[in-house]
C-alpha cells in the first residue's frame, strides 16, 4: 500500500486531481471580483484567477516528466470536466425549489447561474491556452535540449496566459454594450494580464520542485 502511494503513477494522478480541482474551484469562486493595486494601478480581477493559475505549472510538470501526449490528455480531461460541471449546474439551477428550502432563488441562482456567453468564453479560452502551453513547452524543450526549465516554463505560460485573457475577454464581453469596444476590452486585459505574468514568474520554483518530485524513482 505504501509503495503504491509513492509510485510515479500515484504522484501523476495526484497532480491530475489537483488540476481538476483547480479548474472547478476557479469556476466556483470566479463570481467574486476583487481589486488590488499593482504598481499604483488598480487591477480588478476574479478571485478564480488564483486557483486557475496553478493549472499551467501542473501541465508543465507533467509535460516535462511524461511528455506532450500525457499533458494533452490532462487538458482533454479538464475540458470534459468543465462541460460536465456546466451540464450539472444547469440542471441544478433549473430544478424547482421546494417550499421548505432554506435557500431562496435570489441567494442560490446568482452564485451558480452565469450567462451562456461567459461559460463558452471560459471553456474556449481554457482549451486554447492550455493546448498552446503544452505545445509551446514541448517546442522550447526541444530547442533547449531539455535544459533551462525556467525558460520553457515561463515562455510557454506567459504567452498562454495572454491567449487565455484575450480570448475570454473578447468572447465574453465584446459589444455587450457600446462601451465594450476593442480599445476598452484591451484596457481591461492589460493590467489583468500583468497580474497573470507575475503569478507565472512566481510559480517557477514550484515547477522545479514538482518536476524533481514527480520524476524521482
């Protein structure tokens, strides 16, 4: 039993579980909007960004130890999970309330009910960003001959986060009102993306530790 818990397969499954937990948590918590000041500039962001940021180092760790194919499988699992959560949430929100329910529709529905456009934007952005991250990480791994993990990790993640932010913002909010034109959405993306880049740089030690932990015999 102890040997099974220490096996590489168990450690890989544990990372996949954390990956799934991160994307589910990011969607559950994503409705809360927070604000911090970054270099004196107010940055408004969804708190779901914090667990979502963990998905990129996890796929990088798996890609470095197991290769691109395994990392792609993890991304496919993630998309399937998002679709499943979407379907189950839609069913739960639309089921009728009992008279003795201690939670009212006004308390429950706003937390779990999102517009279809935002949900689609989230899934499309997640898939494109994660697939790019896997391909880019493998590309830089070949170019660096398996060295400079910090470079591979950051180059793949920083570009992938740009894809995620841009795709999500434009699909979710473009022309929802006349104010949300191209220039306004870009003004929303820039500070949000800077925060993502900072988180990507901070996860570099985590990637090194994760690769060493997962790759050991």
